[in-house]
């Protein structure tokens, strides 16, 4: 008969411990009973970068990195990307079920109703330097939003939480578009809530008073699909930050400013920007073999390759290739795509990448698509943040309702000095 326990023998003492196992997991706190002396602190597990530690239980997103599977609330990403819209997926992530027609209409109306920014906020955005990175503007503006919505501090009030979700999803595209327009010295376009979510974003970024202006539906749909693909990815770096800050009961604007800051890093949301720089640096297909040799020599990494969780083809990368075809059919070919395809083909056959199970991730192609659509490179992580926002929010909502959670506070293994006496400056060698 199998038992759902783990038996641990401490060879230092010969003591044996029975530790319960649930969901293939032991509770780290159960290790604390393992000690040599009565007054020892007890055993901990050491896990830098949380490579094998679950910090929460969640019902939102399922990832099987070995098989290349991604599901939101049980629905395969392929079906959602094919048949759903970004706002519908946002509803699914946040409420747990797909909306019916009335629920979806109400939800869309609520989000689009909250697209306007407080004048103080748009004036504050004016104070960024002319060449400020839009991601820095997004992070700063998100933090400033908390000062305008003090009701958001009432994180245990369900109605208040819902309102902040509408506001955050509604206002983020406006902040992104204002950051972009400010950067290029053009006047802001105010939101047009008769358009869908991504069409409104493209309108706010592009419109220049043309009489015949229309958002290209293929491009707004492509953006919608990219946002769906980025909408959640369980406990990734930025989501862990959102939960970490949320665990101190900070308001969601402040928590999301922190999550966006985590996303800014080149190993996370900055990767698609880095992919594009890399493809530009390679410049021509014939330079690829030399470039790959340098990667294998450890000089630098192949950006857009590898993933902490996916040790198989990232399922989002498959879908994104098709989006790239749709976008390029509107915008015309892109020489970087030829380099990317060739690079991928060579890397997938190379022993270095095969043995380390390094496959293209979602960012390998997203940068090429964004560039073809005319977005400047430094807007890429901002677009990623817009797509990831419903994931951050749904994870934050789940955290607030989780009675097992407390303020996040990891432990450390102390390797520093033993206690010693302070020596006055005159006596130090
Ligand atoms: N190019 C070359 N070698 C790589 C790459 C890469 N992109 N990624 C990992 N490796 C190698 C490492 O050098 C290491 O080799 P070694 O065992 O000989 O030392 C081995 O593969 C394992 O690498 P780790 O760093 O342990 O993998 P980890 O899971 O910590 O890193 C990460 C994952 C950060 C995504 C990494 O693959 C990477 O830096 N990729 C490039 C950046 C990127 O594309 N990031 C986007 C991630 S997706 C997202 O945020 C949406």
C-alpha cells in the first residue's frame, strides 16, 4: 500500500521523520522539526531563484513545460488565441469562467468606461524628460495612480477591488499611448471607447486627424492575440513581485508598478527588445554560424531562446509565427524575419541547444511583429505589460482571498561573520 508521506532519516542524528505529501509537494515548514538540538532553529530548504519551490496554490494558469502545454482556467492557449478576444480572456482569468453575452458586454463597457486619465496624471507624464524610456514612464505613472485612487487601499473590499481592476485595465493603454506620443512630441489622442481594446490603443498612438483614418482590423486582431498569449504565465518573475508586494496589502497600483519594474529587465519583458537588437547585430543570414559559435563559447546568450519552465517548444511561439505571417501580409516583408527563421532552424539542430533543451520562447517572434507594426523598440516591454496586466490582477485577487497567505518573507542561509566587537576608527588597520 502506498502512503502519502515522505520518510526522512537525518544521518546526523539517526532520527526519522514522516512528512505528509500533498500534490507531490511537502510543506517546507514540516522540515523545521528536523533538528540536532532542542534549541536549534530547525531545517530549511535552500532554493535560490525559487527553481523548485511553490509559494502559493493557484487555480489560474497551468503550464507543463516538459510537454509545451499552457492553459488559462483549463482552456488551451491555442483555442483562446484562435477564438477569443483579449478582454474576454481577461474576464476568464479574473472571474474564473468565460462570460456569457451580457456579462461580456457589461465587462467591456466597464473597462472601456475607465480609459480616461485624470488630468493630474497626464500633466505628471509631461514632466518626464523628452527621451524617457516609456517603460520608466509606465512604472512611474502606475505608482502615481495610487495617489489618485486612495479607495484602492481598501483591498479587503471586493467592490473596491473590482473597480481598481476596471480602472487599471482601462487606463493602461492610455498611459502607454500617452508615453509614446509624448516621446515623439505629438499631441495626445483621447480614448475612443467605441473601438475595441486594442483598436483603441492603436488609434490613440497613431491618429493624426486624418478624415479617412481607420484602424487596420488585421493589425488590431494581431495585437489582441499577442496580448492573449502574454496574459498570464503563472508564477513568473513579475507575477511573483505582484504577489509579493500585494502580500503586504499595498494597493494594486503600487503592486503593479513593482510587477512592471520586474518586467522591465532584459531577462524577462526586455527579451523581445533584446531579440531585435540581436537580429540587427547579426544583420545577414551568412553571419549566423559565427554568431552561434560565440553563443556556444559563452560570450553571450541567444536572446529569445530558452525558458525557465518550457523545456520543449513554447506553445505561444508556435501561435506567434502565424500572427507574424498575418501582420507581414499587411505591412510587407521584414528581412529580420528571414534571419530569425534561419537562426531558429540552425539552433534547433545544434547539439548545444538540443542538449540544453533550448527552444524559441514567445519573445523570439513578438519583437519582429511589433517592429513590423511600427512600434519603436522601447515600447515592446510596455506592450508586454499591457498584455500581462489581467494575469497580474487575477493573481493579486487570488492572493488576497487566500487565507493561507501572509506577508511574503523568505528566509536566508547566513554565511556572514560571527558576532564581533566594534573597533573605533583609530584602531583599525
Ligand atoms: N542562449 C545560450 N545559452 C543559454 C540560453 C540562451 N538563450 N539560455 C540558457 N542557456 C544555457 C545556459 O548557459 C546554461 O548552460 P550551462 O549548463 O552550460 O551553464 C543552460 O542553458 C541552462 O541555463 P540557465 O541559466 O540555468 O536557465 P534558466 O532557466 O535559469 O534561464 C532564461 C532561463 C533566463 C529565460 C534563459 O534561458 C535566458 O537567459 N534566455 C535568454 C533571454 C530570454 O529570451 N528571456 C525571455 C524569457 S521568456 C519571458 O520572460 C516571457
